[in-house]
C-alpha cells in the first residue's frame, strides 16, 4: 500500500471547496463561466477538450490557453475534486483500488480491474449508503452524502489519465491497457438513490463530445428501487441494468436487503419486466452467495422458478468477506451446485471472478479499514 503523505489541510480544503468545480459544469455552464471571465466561447471548447479528451488535471497543462488565463482559472476553479489517499494493487496485479478524499474531507473508493480485453472501473455514487444491506461494509457507516455529478465523473477521468500515461508502471502479465473500456456503478452507494447526479454523470460519460464511452459498456447496479427502475426505462440510453437480488423470497431478502420491506421480490421482478418490455434489454441479477445463508439447492430451485421465464442473466458472486462478519463466502462446491441448478432450469448464469480479495476490494471495505485505522 502506498500512502500519499501530503493531504490538503482543512484550510486548503476550504479554499478548494470555494473554487468553481469544473467537472460539475455542463458545456453551457462552462461557456457562461468563460463569459464571466470576459473570454470568448471557443475557450470553453478548448478547456472542455483538455478535460474530457486529454484528461488534464491542471490548467497549466492547457498550453493553448493564454498564460494569464491559466493563472486566473487556477485561482478561480478546480478540475478534479479528488485527492488520492491510498492506492493498493492486488497480489496478482490485476486489481487496483484507490481511496480518494473529497473537498469536504469525506472519502470514496474506486476500483480498476484489468481483464484480457477490458479495463473495467467500479465507481462510487455516494459517500456511504443508506440501504443498510446487512452483509455490506459500506452500509455500516450509513449515508454521509450524495456525490455530485463531477465527483462521479472525476473517478473515471482519474483512471483514464492513469491508463493513458505511458510512464505508469506496466501491470505484470497483462498487455499495457490504454483506456477505460467498461464502467460499473457497483462501488459505494445506491446509484438510484442519487438519481439526478448519476444520470448527469452518465450523460457526460457517454456524450461523444465529452468522455464518449458507449452506453452499452456501462452497467448500473441497484438493490431494486422500483420507481427509479421505471424511470431508467425511459432514459433512452443503453446503459445496462443489474439488480442485486441475493435471495428469491421476501422473508430471506428482507433480512439481507432491508429495502425489500418497501419493494419486495415480486415488485422488483415486475419492474424488471416493465424495463425489459420497454427497452428490449436483458437484465442481470446479482446474487452474492453467502455460506449457509442463501446458497442452498432449495433456494437455487426457488430462484430458478422465478427467473426461468424472464430475459435475464444471473451473476453469482462469492461474497468478499468483511473481517469479523458472520457473512462468509459460499464454498466452491455449493457455488458449483447452485449454478448448475440454475442452468439446468434454463437460466443463464455465471460465477463472477472475485477480484482483489486481499486488498479489501468489496465496496466500502477499504474506506472502512482506513476509518478503523484512524480510530485506533
Ligand atoms: S450492497 Fe450496495 S446498496 Fe447495499 S448497502 Fe452496500 S453499497 Fe448500499
């Protein structure tokens, strides 16, 4: 683990927070900001391209801007709201996790996973989370606040710059990746609970004039906030939907995912059906397999009965264990039996590779470890 020794002081953080956050500005707002500074509209275009196409993090890099303007901008605005606190790399060097500090001192996590052909980012949408899933590290501290759209986008731009930088150390055994190819909103927070900022960020990330990643390469994961699934069905962007189910019936699911009291399993499945009818898109169900809790053959059959008629895929995820937690990953044998039952019933299912277990890569785990350290 690499600790970055010089974090901003509270006074420096206040000064940073008082400056205009460039990543929270739309194109139109940036143009208006330039006008406030007495600058023509084409300056906004130049700055926009530096940020979203060349991943600039300082105004000093923007060499086609007059020096005097760069100095004024550096006084008045900030590009990335993120300061790296720690960076960790898994032992097999294919998973990298960064804990960032935000301008108000809060922290969030982002994880980069390297596959043969994909470089997938798992990003956060909130500081903490209000959903209270009983097996989740992030849930334990509750929700601190929503991220702004700029704070969501900033996580992607940080890694886009990192992957694009030929001076960064190469990752063993994996061809040098050069760009972010996939994004999953599966980090800290419930993206549907911060809907407006998340969708502003998604539009920026998919806008060919901004970051320009194809919407089909992005997946939004939710515990199943039904009204928001209905809203997403009409957004007109081909973002993938993943629903964290974790249990096939209300009795068990309510124990694991308390929001199930409000939106039960059948409510969620009905919303998924409406989503599929509207978009024609296949939905993924996430199911974290926990030993002795939701990994029995009976539950696999119950799940298969519910999902077999639907256009869907099931991702079985061996749980990333939290230290001192009663929730532990299912055994390999039980995992294999579970997936077999689903497949025999005609349900498309795969077991997802668990990544970065030794670097606390489950959502919220690194942040929780850092908080525990600072309380000791
Ligand atoms: S699993 Fe996801 S939705 Fe549930 S508490 Fe954790 S971060 Fe929130």
